C-alpha cells in the first residue's frame, strides 16, 4: 500500500489493519486507512518543547492524513513531521500541552485557508468560545453519532488518582492527554455498545485500544492547580471513566473523558466526501 505522504526516517508510522464492518449491528468501520503516529519517537527531532507534549498535534495529524485519503487533498503536507509541527504551531502547543480552545481555534485556522469548511463542536468542562460548546458533559451517544458522520473525533482525557471518601469516588487530577477515537461498539471480540476504539500516541503498543466507558455516579473532581487550563466543574457525576487502565498508568490512576472535539470538514458548496 502506498503512503500518500513522505515520512522521515525512523518516524514510527503505520496503517491500522483492522476494519470492522458489522452493518446492522452499527459497528463503525475504521476511519478510512487510518494512520498512526507515536510521539515518543519524535523526541529525536527538533520539535518545540520536544515531542512529549504533542499528544494533541499527533492525534490530529493522524486524523488529517485520514481526511487526505478521503479526498481533502489540500490538507496534504509533504512531510508528516512537518504536519505535526505545523499543527503544534496552530494549537500553540508548549511545555504545558495544548488547551482545548487553542485546538479548536487552531483547527479552524489550519483548515479554512485551504478552501474547506471546518465545523467544530465541543462537549466537556473546559472553557471554549461559545461557538464550539454544545454541552458541559461528554455524551457517549453523541460521540457515536459524530463518528457515524465520519467526523474526526478527539478525546481529551484527564488522568486522575482515584480514591474513595465517605462513599464518594474522588478523582484527583494529575495531567491531561489527547487520543484519537477510531471506532465504536466493539470490545475487540464482540459487539458492545459501551466501548470505543482509540489510538493512543503515547502507548508503545500500537494499534487499536478498546476502552469501556462507565458513567460516574457519586464522584468529585479535585483539580490540579498546575493544570494548563481551568475546569468549569468539580462535579464528576455523568462523566465517563474508562477502563482498562492504560499500561503506563500507576495502579491507582484512571482516565476520565473530560472533553470531546468533533471536526467535520466539508468542501465549499459541496457535500461531505463519504468513502465508507
């Protein structure tokens, strides 16, 4: 299979070989021939603040390559490394990572000058411009609906130390992380409506990761004062904790979907390209 883009030597890059298509069971086919970057391999290159804080640009880059394959050729970049750098500049990614609002603004700034429409929607507890925000708590059914439209969907995860106090789950914030959603309704073996599939740029085990979503009941967030953006609630009820733990987590760490960005790209005066 021929890559559409040239890749620098030693950049870790692959196509996902898995392609779910269960028709009436409503299991989402993979997002085209989805590419996957691993930002740990980018540290040897001259990225601002090294590649460690580039989970946002790296996850988006995989989605952009998918859009190129769907016919949005003006988003193409002759080097995937340069694409990641370019996105990082648009997102104002620094040693604190990428804020939600900067990613939303950066996506618009990256896509619109290339002649396409960018429709960006956000659900979550981070402050964003009103034109993006549609809900304060991420909803699993909404995530699935956005993916069924073939949109690029990014999950903003919060990594928390989980404990209990007086019958309530306490989630003490440690850091945030972006991953790319790539599928729904499958746990790797069987159809399961509570599962999402993701690509995680931090994980050295590449390919599909199947995560179960569990709605939090009786939970409280304790925010990190060193976080790079503010949170609009301490109430964790209704947010989606995911399992199993990622293999690089400590035994008391869990991830919660704090926010979701959906990116829909249209050709001007034309319907969305749909190659499913």
